[in-house]
């Protein structure tokens, strides 16, 4: 499974985004199930509602919920980052935990926000080199 980060979803939904079109083609080529986390869906819906944009294109998108085991892992990820002296966004640690706990790859254009979680098991599906996912 590949989970889509909010920035990726925005590009895919933008009908004029070549970046989004290229990523969508890479996702189709990968042949894996695609979805997003409930955290990312919240971020996306907030923006769509704020700017009165249609939500219709989201109807078929699988949404993976944030569960208790995700909260346990995300708190450990955030604390470990603090101990290393690295600031992380709480939502990023929550999204990373959802992906890690489900052995999913995360597709994001904000690789810098997430690559620190690679040592914890997060795999990235890189839009710039989509045919090769990170270990």
C-alpha cells in the first residue's frame, strides 16, 4: 500500500499540475493499493472547505484511520526525535506511525519532514523516482 501525504494529494487534485500528473502515472505503474491517512484527509478537507472547492474527487480514496497503536508509536517517534535534538511536527510523526504500523510506503514531496523516520521503519515512495521506493 502507498499512503499519500497532503502535498501529494493537492498536486494530484490540481488538474493543471504536471507534477501531480507524473506522480499519478508513477502510482498507477506501481500497481499497489493507494490511500491516505485520516490525518491527511483532515488537512485536505479543511483546505477544500476553507476555499469552497469540490470534494467529489475524494469519494473513492481509501482512508486509513489513526488508531491506538499509531498513537503509541507516534509518541515514541516524537520523543526520540526530541532526544536527538530534532524538531518534528506532531502530525508528521502521526502520519509516519500510520504508515509504519501498516507496512505502507508514504508518498510525499516533503521528504525532509519524514526521512528521519526511515530508521524506525518508514518507507518512502519517492515521486521524483517513483519506480524505486526507499528501503
